[in-house]
């Protein structure tokens, strides 16, 4: 039993069905590459509405394999938001690509499609027009500039990015579209499933996600050839392939084990229930925060036909200070987190690419004011009450 003074930041939503499913696997000798992952993949592909689903051991490894499939190599450019979890940009670096960070829509925090169109035009034109989009270190000749290869939008907080305009940019410039759908399982965009919108997409199953496998991820795609590449690369580059793949590169051990797959399968069968419970908690928050002037609640775009609530992130409006509110909440036992901390301001990115504060004003503003409140599908109404009362109190002082 959780007490009010020990509200966790997040919590998985597990039942006897999940425990039984994992126990059942333990009674067999097959703990990897067995029937569970196949069943989990089929169930997920059918839910996402894609031809293929390929299980991997994390969302990050899934994104890495997508970046490989998109042909990103040395110095190649990928347009992506900085207002995200760091994995969505790190996967570009694994292939020595260059993340070109595009600022976000101030309402949703998702990548701004008008800026994506402008950047793609300028970058394919090259020269002076291209330069203003490039990270300082690349612009100044620190590294060779490759080709613009892909768009990697992130569905932040479980809300789909506005992908339609980006799909037409991708078509006219011959770019791959990789959806980071790690936070958006079950969400829909204009009635279409997140994960089915681009060339490939990745869902993630860390314990704070809507669906968990402990650690794990799933790539979905409609391209037969990409699915083959993913299956080979997750398994050390093994597998029998058509001749065109015989020269393949290095593979990895990115396999998902049977225990995780069994857990995921039991969870995904409960997807609608899991999302409904999270939506209820979000609604409790919405109702209680509606009249607090210094708190801005999450904005849901008209293109979002189904929200998949991953986190509940408010904005603490100036002159109130997000950091002070966070500290005051911590004093009364309420955990909260700045979310997201912009990727381009992470020390490693500043060092390697020369990004600076001022480069992405909307992203930086959101990074300064956004605060994730405790959130999960198992949160009780009185816990939401307590968090909101404490938040209100922290702003009155
Ligand atoms: C969770 C998440 C990932 C992947 O995380 P893993 O911990 O590797 O499973 C990637 N991108 C975003 C935006 C995420 O929230």
C-alpha cells in the first residue's frame, strides 16, 4: 500500500496474468528465441497495423537499427528534435551521423514541420543556405558533411508529431522517416496508428512506459527488406539472406529474451485498459489544475485522435520558477522531474557539435519550464489530490 508521502514518479501496472505468463516461460527450457517473442511480435504488428514487428532488447537498440536501415553513415544528416529523451539522438551518433536539431512547436513540444521543410530545402541546396542549420562544429569544417538521409520525429509524451507535412518533405527529398514512437504506443494521428506513419518506428518498454517488458523495444515496419535487416542485425548479423545482403555489416546482440516477451504479450493484451487508466489519471490532474494560473496543462492537438498518456508534464509559467517548485515539492515528498532537458545542451553534444544555448529558443524555453508530475496507471485519485494540493501550495508561497 502506497502512502501519500511515498508517491513514486512512475509505476508499472502488472496483474496476475503477467506473473503467470513469466512463470510459465520459466517452466520451459526456452528462455530466448522461442514462441513468446513471435507471439508478441504478431500481436504488436496487428495492433500497430504494420506488416512486421521485430522485438529487440531496448528502444534505443531499435532506433539504432532503424538508423542503419536508413543508410545513415559518416557525417550524414538527420533532422530530429532536441526536445526529447537523449536516446533519440544518440542512435544517430552510433553510426557517426550528425543530428541536425530542429526547433519544436510551442504548443505540443513536437518537432515543427514548417522548420523541417525549410531545413530540408536549404540543406539539399547546400552552400550558405545550408550552413545556418548545421551544428557549429560541422559548419566550421570540423567534420565532413555527408548527405541529408532521414527525418526522425519523436512523439513526445505520447502525442503524435504532425507527420503529414513531414512525409511530403521526405517524399520530395528522398528521405527515410523513422518515428520514435517509444512514448506513444496506442496513440493515433488523424485516425492512423503511431508507428505506422513512416518507414519504420520504435516502441519502448522500460518500466516507466505504458507497456513494459522490464527492458525491451519493438521495431515496426511495412518494408519487407527492412524487417529482414532488423532480424539479422539484432542477432549478430546471422541468418540466411538473399545474395544482396551477403556483404552485410556488423551485427549486434539486441535480442529480446522470452521472459520479457511473455511479459510484453500479457501487457499488450491489456493495452486498451492500460491506456484508459492513464487517461483517467490525466483527467484527474486536468480537473484539479485547471484554475491554477501559473500552471499550464498539457495541450492536445486536433491531429491527435488518441492520446497515449506516457507522462503528465505541466509548464510552470514565469515569474514562477520551475526549479523552485520542484524543490518545494521534493520537500513534501512529491517527486517531479524537469522533462525534457534539451539534448543539444547536454555537455557531450555541446562539446562534440558546438551547440549552444540560444540555438533552439522554443526547445530551451520548454526545457526551462516543463515539469513532469508523478504519473502512472495505478495512481490513485487521492494521490493526485495530494500532488495537486502541494503544487498549488508551492506556488502560493
Ligand atoms: C524511452 C525512450 C526511448 C528508448 O528507451 P530505452 O530505455 O532504450 O528503451 C527512446 N526515445 C524516447 C523518446 C523515449 O522516451
